[in-house]
C-alpha cells in the first residue's frame, strides 16, 4: 500500500502535499460558505465553481502538452507560488471589505487558470518520484493525500469560521503552500526518474486524443469517468444545500465534507494496495458511489448522513484513483502529462457544466435531488460502461481462439 514511500523524495513530497491540500480544502469550504452567506442561493455557489473549473475545460489538455515539454518540478513551483498569492490576495480583499460576487468570481477564474497548468505538472511530477513499476501506487497515494486532506480541511473551516472569520481562512491557505514549496526545493533531483520530454511541433493534443480513442478499454473508462465526474461529484454545492435545508445547520456542511474525505482516504489507499488496477475495480466503486449517494440524499438524521458520507467518499476516490491508475498503466512515458490532463478535463473540467446544474436543482427542485440526480446518472453510466467493457473482453477472448482455429489443419 505504501511502497512508494520507500523513496525519500516521495516522502517529502507527499507530506508537503498533505499540508498544502488541507489549506486548499479550508479555502474551498470557506469560499462556498461565504458565497452562500452573501446570497443564500446554491446556484451562485455553482457559478463560483463554474468560474474556478472553466479554465480546466478550456486549457486543460494544452496545459498537459506544456507539462510534457517542460521540467515538471519547476512548473509546479511556479503554479503553487501563484496559488499562494491568489489565496493571500483573497484574504487581503476580505479584510479591506472589497469582497462581492464579481470579485469572488474573478478570483475563482484566476485560480482556475493557474490550477489548469498546475494539475498536469504536479501530478506528472509524482510519476517521476518513483520507479516506473511503482507509478500506479504513487498515483493512488497522490489521490489518497488529495482526498484525505478533506477529512481535516472542511472540518477546520467549519470550526474556525465563527471564531476567526473567513478572511483568516484564506490567509491560512496562503501560508499552507509553504508545505509543498519547501519539498519541491529540497528534493534530491539526482534521484528522480525523469520521463522524456515530448518533442516540440506535431499534433500533441490530437495524438493524445487518438491514443485514448484507439484503446477500447481506455475509451470506455474515460467516457464513463467524464459522465460520472460531471454530475456525481458536486459535493460543494449539493451538501451545502442539504446541510442547510434538510438539517438546518451550515456547520454540518464542513462535517459532511470531512466524512466524505475520510471515505476518500480509505478508497484511495485500498486502490494503492492493488498491484494492478482493473476495470472491475473501477466500475465496482462507481456503483458504490451511486448507491451510497442516493442513501445520503435522504438520510433520516444528520448523524446518518455523516456516516453515509464515508462510503460516498470511498467509492468516489477509488473510482478516481482507478481511472488515474488505469490511464497511467496504459500511457507511454512521454504522454503521461497529456493523459493526466485529459483525465483532469474529464473530471474537473466538467464541473462548469455539472455545478451550475446541481445548484439550479437545489434551488428550484429539491435539495435532496441535487445529490440524488447525479447518483442516478452515475449508476446508469457505470452500468452501460460495464456492459460495453464485458463485450470488449468477450471479443478480445474470441479473436485469438478464432485465429487458432483457422490455423489448425
């Protein structure tokens, strides 16, 4: 489960990433609470998510090309520094009382542009920390750290918002980036397993798209992942509305996110423990995500909702980690940044579509259905993807049998 941590570079990076990502979740939770406090509408929270993740949809694949052609460590140093500046600026504007919806939308858009380039650089750098055969484990541990930080970050935001105010939560996030910047500087570069840089020129984006489209297994995984990622992961919108309307407590929002974070950490670690991640693991956890999401939407009590958040997070994180591991198992070294970027576009880049829809459902139809409709779509997508993959496997098995029969005298 933790084989990647035998490398000193990996230990330094993952510890720093945990500190930084806790701060990121503090800010994300504080941002949702602040927007909801200003307007009382989940739709506005969805629009904030739209602004933050739209650049990933537009720039994500191009950013993957840039990451494949650059030193990923240096690129991550730059993008992480810019994210720290964005958080500190957000805190400063709050203290100056210059915060309103347009300002929040603009700063969310700026963060999204930076994150679009940070995602393939930082995640691609993870694959250089370990030997090639350990990459699926490292990718899964990366997901465990990213999602496991949600156990601490939202709970901190919910607990500290009242005593110290939202502004200091933004400052905390800005300071937390020192956690990842220091390891990026301190890492022993002679012990890195560098991937070859992609050549300039050519058609790098189309090459990546062609690679995915020609791999039947990878194509089914990517399409399923895109559909589920668009509608079933908008927790920052749906759980906020459910916590307020169904249980009468905005503070519960942070606790619900923390419980899904605990499940996420478990799901990611279980994926990391697997020597090879299969599509059966991927689809099975998509099923868990959909079923538990439906149960959480109509949980009878707040405590039941908190407990149900664990399997929701577990299924969701294992689903994400499974897609990441499968794509990295299949992709050539000089294309990893682009394939990671395609995965980010499929998951994060689809948020501009799903988040506003989820907010609209929460405000105009039903708080519970803002979570449940995504769970239903996830179940349908997983079922269709599983059936298609099973047919592919039968065809793959039948082809060599037919060839052998034709060659038999």
